[in-house]
C-alpha cells in the first residue's frame, strides 16, 4: 500500500513564502519619494510635497515596511505610519474603525498608492497634517526646502 504524504506543511510554507514575496517593502530615497508623490499629493489641502516628504521621513524613515506598536493599544503601519485603531484593520486592535477600509499589512508593501489615498482621507477628515505627531513636531512652520533640494 502506498504511503500517504502529508501536504499540509508544504502548502503552509508555500502560502507563507507567497505572502512574504507579495509584501516586499521598500525604503525610498528622498528624491525618489518626492518625485513619486509630487503628482498625487503636492498641493493637496494646501500642503506642498515637501510637507509630505518631511512627514514620511520622520514617521517611517521613508520605509514602507515600518511598523510601530503603541503600547499594545494599536500599531502604525507603512510609510505614513497609519494607525490601526482608526484607519486600517490589523485584526489585532480592539474596537478598530478602519476608516480607509484597508488591511494594515497592505500599507507595508512597495506599492504606496493605497497609502497615499488613505493619507489623503486622514488629512481631509482630521483637518490636515496635524493628525501626525511627527509633522507637528518636525515640519509644521519649518523651512522644508531641504526635503526637496536637488530633486
């Protein structure tokens, strides 16, 4: 009688590797990020692209894979550090709202189109970039020319 082979471990490994491949992140160079967002965010709600570059630089280091745990209450994901309590679903945060209607993990890949759309929604519903602590601390009212210089 032929011996039965358990395929379950192989299937689990294949799914895991597929997820790892799909969620490959990216660390943007400053000018690369500026050029990418210039058409989608420059001038949105009156904020220059330099404001968005400053925000992302201080929130994530321009790293789409960034994740920050907020004392176990929620986490921030992706290049704009979008919060799981209000804007995305990480299946871990209690009483999450998911205002952008997306999975938090989708904010950690190298395609930042959904990150940009969610960031726009946050800015619009929260009255601007003050929704981000890093923007208030490092960017608001500052000369932001260094974030776009040479680009």
